[in-house]
C-alpha cells in the first residue's frame, strides 16, 4: 500500500496575521498557481506550521485600517497580475551578481568559520530581528517563559512532521522558515522523512547561516568540509528564488551544500515573484512564490502521484479478486 500525501508549509520571519488567516492565504496562493497551469483542485491536503506567536505577542490584524498601527497588515494575499516584470538595468544586475559571488569570500574563512563576526551580529540584530532571537541561546518565548524560543519554534515543525510520518511529505519553507526546516531536518533525520523539500526566498546561503549550520554538523561528523543536505530528504530539494529578492541574496545553494547519502542536493531554480500591492512590489513575499508556474508544476506532480497510487491499489485489489476466483474454479476441476 502506497503512502498518502501531505503538503506542509512553514512561514518566514516577521509578525504574521492569525494562523487561520495565514493558512487560508497560503492555500489561495497555491490554488492560484494550480489554476494558472490548468490544474485546479478542490481538495489539497495541507498543514500550516505557524510559529509567529512564539516571538510576537499579538498577530497582525486584517481589520485594522490605520497603517501606522504596528499590527496593521500591509501585505495581505492579493491575486497576482499576469504582467511581465520590468527588467532592471544591466548595471543593477551586475551589482546583484557581484554581491552574491563576493559574500562568501568576504565573510567566510576557508574553514567556514565566520569572518567579521561583530559586523554580522550587528546586521542580523538590526535587519533580521526574529533570526537574532532564534539564534540567541538564552532567548525565552515572550508568551511562554517556560521554554527557549529556538526549541519551541523547532518543536512546532517537528510535531507536524512526526504527525504525518506515515505520509509522503512535500515541505515548503519560506525565508527564515527554510532555516528552521533545515535545522529540524538535520537534527532529526533518523525520526522523520521528507520526500520533497522546497525552499523559497531562502536565507540559507547567507555566510552567517552557512557558518552556523556547518559548525553544528561538524560536531556530529568531523569529516565534512561543507554543510550537508539533511539525510531525511529522499526525493528532491528545490530552491526557488527571485533574482531581486533581497533576503535570498545568495540564489545558488547547490554549491554551498553537499548532497546527502541519497545524492540529493539543492536544485536552484530562478523564478519571477510577481507579488504587488498598491503599486509596491515585494519579490520576497511567500504568496508570489507559491503561485509561480514552477512551484505549481511541482505541487501538481506531487499530488498526481496520489491518483496513480489510488489507481494502482484498486487495480491490484481487483487483480487479486480475479486470481482468487480463478484458483477456486481450478479446484473444482
């Protein structure tokens, strides 16, 4: 009997709207992508891993209209437009490419320890507040002082993955969620199995993240010379990024992470994130990634296996009935 399938999503950094609303918006974006490729579905098995409440005391509120209110939701899900992107200048593209190529040289030593640690700490503290809290070993959850933030966040994902341990899993992780997912998958590879992993708008390529992941993996395997793809990923790892996504500034993870024992490593795919609201674009937004043709095609192929599996099971059951009946008839003669 073949496995059932489930899609699991984990959101990225920053405060979010309520868990129910966020799940609804992710589902709308996924459905929009499937509709765009002519593969609409009515029932999509989906679970949302929500962890914003561990760091933020109150969620964003869609009913607040005052844009100066700290709980104002300024980037809700909105349906994408099919217009083409306005290409940036050649100079801008060259600058982006140069930054990507030079980041590792500047901030990573040959042994993958971090260089200019004081500077990277300041950058993280200022621009990646949630990530800074996550990496602070003494950080307690504001809403629950009985647990450390990092462990509580990881446990949210781990519990869902273990809940569906008998399923074939497609895990979609956005932004900081891809770091959380990578940590959980690396630390619990013997307890869970993920068939397909999709990182979207991922910050995994940032030197400070690579250095932390490598240092942790090195304590478990002193023979490695670069971070290794979690061994519980058995099918594929697709890394999706928009070239103008400022968080996924290193768009190629294949050269940063070695394949696992299944020879699974990152497959880097450049996509167009068309999220825009009130004339303002955000090529990092999850909804724009989730409705891309590339992700919709992967989701459709993943879910299509369920139809194939169901057909196979029914065919096999029918064949067994025929065989048993044939054997009974044979005994009569």
